[in-house]
C-alpha cells in the first residue's frame, strides 16, 4: 500500500492520462501503413516486375510448426500419482488375518478364517495353508522381513501394468500427492509393475530359510493382497503436455527490408508466393494491431523512467505541467519525424531503402532533447530522450541503428546545450553538435547497411537535422517559458547577471544580505553537484532567497552597521512578524519580476515552518498570563518540497550560524555543520525533501570546503596585533534574530565576515 501511495504522489492522474493518451495516439499512427498495397503474385506465374520487401517482417511456417508440436507432445512423460493407501491396506489386512488366525481355536473359527481369506484374496486356502499362516515363525517372517521389504518396494511406486506407460517416450513422472515432490524416470523399465514385484517377491522368499510349502503359501497370499501404488493421471499429463506444446517456438522465416522477393521475368515458386502473401496480408490490413499494443506498452514502460532515479534514490515528483510538456514535445517531434519520412517517400518512391536509410537522419531529435535539458535535470531529460528515440524509430519503421543514432544524438545534444551560457551560445553549439552527430551517423550507417552509394544524401540529411535542431531550440525556448511557465536554463543564466534590477536593489539597500546570498549561492552550487540536484537552479534561488529583506533591511543583523537595534523598541511578536514577512515579500517580488515558479517555490520554502526561537523565548519571559502561541512565532511554510529547496535552507542556516564561530578550525567547522544539519533534521524540516542521510553527509562535506575557503587564516601584521584575548563573539541565536552583542560594538575583535541573520 505504501508503494501504491508513493506512485500516486509521483503521478498526477489527469496529467499522466494525457501523456498515456499521447503515447497511444503515437502508437496508432506508427502502426498505420500509409504506403500503397503490395500486388499479390501466384505460384506458377511470371513476375511482371521486381517485388521488394519494404519492411522487415517475420512469418511462420505453420505446417512445420505443427510437426514440431506433435513431436514434442509424443515425447512428454506420463504423470503418475504416488498413493500409499494400498500399502497401508496390505499391512492392516495381513495384521487382521494373522490376529484372527491366532484367535481361532475351534474348527468353526478356522473355517470362518478360510472363508475370509478366500474373500480377500480369491484363494482357497487348505488346512495346511492355514497352519503355515498360523505358525509363529511364519508370522515373524511376515512382520520382520516381508512387510518391510514390501514397504520399501511399494513406497517407490508400482504400476498395475507396464503397458500403461509404453506409449509415453518421455518416461514417467512420479508425483507424491502428500509431499508434492516429483521424480522423473526417463527410462520406463526403472519403474516396477505388479508382475515384476511378484517375481521379485518369489526371489526374496527363495533366499529365505523356509520350507517350500511355506514359501508357496506366503507368496500366494502376499501377491493376492498387493495393489499398485502408482495411478496414471492422464488429465495432468495432458495439461502439462499442452503447456509444453504451447511453449514450442514457431518455425519462423525472416524477410529483410529491401530484399527481393521475386525478380521480374522469374517464375514464382510456392515459397515466394508465401512470402509475397505475408507482405500482402500486412499491407491489406493497413493497421498492425499487435504492433500497436507492443509500441504502446513499451512506450508506457519507458515513460515510467520519468518517475525514478538512475541512482536508485527517489526523484522529485513529476508535476502535471511536466507531463503536459513531455506530451507536447512528443507530439511535435514524433509526428514531425513521420511527416519527414512520408515526404521523403514521395521523392523516392522507387527506392524505399534510400528513404529508410537517408531521410531518417534528418529528424531533429537533438533539438527536442535539447529543449528538455533546458528545463529538466539529468533524470528527466534522459527518460525524455529515450522516449523520443524510441517513438521516432517506430515512426520511420527504423532499425536498431536508427534508435542508437537518435538516442546518442539526443544525449550529445543535451550535454552540449547544458553547457551553454546564453542563447547565442546555442547557435555556436552548431559546430560541436555537427562533429558529434557525424561520428554517430558514420557508426550507425555502417551498422545498418555497411558501405553504400547514398553517403552524400545521408550527410545532407544529417546536416539538415542539425540545423533544424539548433533553430528549433532557440525558437521554442521562449515559447516554453511563456506557455508552460518554466524557468529554462537560459532564463536562469540571465537571472545570474548582477545587473538584474532586483539584485542591484538588494546590493544597494541590503549589502549584508547580498553578501550573505553570494556565499550561500556558492555553497548550494557545490552541494547540489554533490547530491545530483539542479545546481544552476539552486544557485539562482540562493541569490534571490532573501530578496524580501530589501524593504526592511535594517531589521536584519547582517545589515545593521550602527549601534541601534530596531528590535529593542519592538515587542517580540512584532519582531517575529517582521522576520516572517520577508518570505512573503520576497515571494511577491519574485513573482513580480517573473523569476519563475521554481525560484518562487524555493523562496517560499527556504525557512519551512520553523520556529523563531529567540523571540519566542523572549515572549515567554515577558508573558504575564497565557504563554504566546508558537504559530505566531513560526514561518508559514511549507517545508521544503524538493532537494533544491532543502539545500538552500541548510546552506542559509549554516552560513548564518557559522559567523558565530570564534576559531573556525576545520574540525570545529565540520562539527558545527553536522550539528546544524542534525538540528534541522530533528525538527522535521527535511521530511518532504527526499534528501537521504547519504545526501546530508555529502552536503556537509561540500559546505565545509566552501566555508573553509571563506574562513581561511591570514598572517597578522605587527601593527595590527591586539593585546589581550579577543572577546567572545555573540551566539548563533543572538545573531540569527537581529540581536547584536555588546562586545562587537564596544570591544575590538577579529572581523570574521558579515554577521549572520534569520
């Protein structure tokens, strides 16, 4: 149930239904045959034209397949159930007869026992035979020797007649109905029947020191009471044979694309007619139902890669707009590939192989994948590129080489695009994309058909595909930003420009906050790279996460450069309200300047619903009656919903609190970082961010590297050395809530950096 709930969280129903509907529509178009119907040829006729296979197809030789199935059916073993009740019946009957004979004292009693023996065995036992059975030595022989022997023999399984198993060449399977164990006897003669057991019993009696008369009586009585313990189960035998026959692989022959079925002027053979008939049947249907379900199911399975991470860690939830964007991307580029393919067929109707080999390389899959890399991280655009490569291959009836080319070119395009810094860089990326795609084209075209005469046409198609990919990437990126509200990589790079109005306002009105944001942006960038998050998004969000402080900058400690602290004149609740308001105001400014939904969400979530503990404790001390409500001293939330938001929260708090360290040695700094992360984790702020403990450890390591560079030591110049010990810096709690320690105003001490903040 937990797994089902998890999947439901990752798959918004309506949006995923739209994606599935898109996949079904693409599968339907891919399975519809738009080419003309193949003309049927009949055995014995003279072919009036060359008949080429315009597709690779397999067909079954039904007659040969049926022959194989019948042969497999005959070689199936007979299933026999091992039933031990007859053995128990033999033992109990003998015991009853022996006890009855021992109790028969009169002639009438002995006559009654003779009648009972005749009824059970069908033997007319004489008085001499009764004496043999009544003899104590004979009874001891039966109980101690003969019954254990029969127990051993019959427990292995004994048939009534061997002829029952003769038709089954595969041997006998003995199925123990009690334990469920099965034993295969490939050779039938390894299983005994009643006749062979009677002969074995006679040999056993002959080896015992008994009189001939006793041997004869005991052999007759025991043989008459023996019953088979193997019962043929014909129903189970037929069911198993049916399963095996069903699993027999059909005898298949393959027709390759471009293969000549029959040449002009040749007499059509029966085999050629079957091959032409197979192609005709496929063409006559125009819609391949089985292929439709195959493409649809494979597409749905591949789309599930959007929900999982290659590293095994859970990925961030897929939003409805993500599904909608991927669906639109598939519709545009996959149907574009079908259009390109059909257009190519119009120009090369007499050479289907040329179309399949050449025009397929003009499909701009690289551009589609590059667009996905502008808005998705590696986990998303990898799955998107896989979907694009698969469906484009299906649309052109391509081969494995085409799929490899599409997927490799998509990954190469995303790698190049993800390293561009502006839209102009995308245009210049034409050169490396060209080099990479030509290498991929050469590899795949040699894989598909080796050396051929259409290299120049294929080079032209590859070049056209590259040019169209670059143009579509540049042209459609603004459309994606406008229609879907994405903050693309280009937009994020533009937001990093320090000339952005919002950043300039932050730098001028809240320089301490600006400096703090710069350090946090460096920290989150390193941390995101360590845990596989969106590093560029983290860096941009960190720059703008405290932008809401510009309206009341002097109420935050990092911007207080005079002795007066405005919070000294306010009540704790009012101070808390001012601190909380910077999140709401920052969200409004981010929306007003169109920073993008991702950045806005991180600004809203970077404090979670944490408690402003300093002012809450101060309110408790000043309370005369009822204690203050914790809700009045907490941020509105929500808690971080993504790894990126959680990374910004951790870096924000760690950078601020690290300002309180008097001697930030590496070990002390690492201990401080670990304690801060544990404190945040213990309050539940990271519960919805999907950061693992391994991620937290990696973040701590990367944060330490950045902070060590900031808190590096310098050699003190002689005229700068202060006598006496440096004062103890203010606590993290004081700095985090706008309270400046007197020591920092009145006594000299080491200047660490801009003080921390809430």
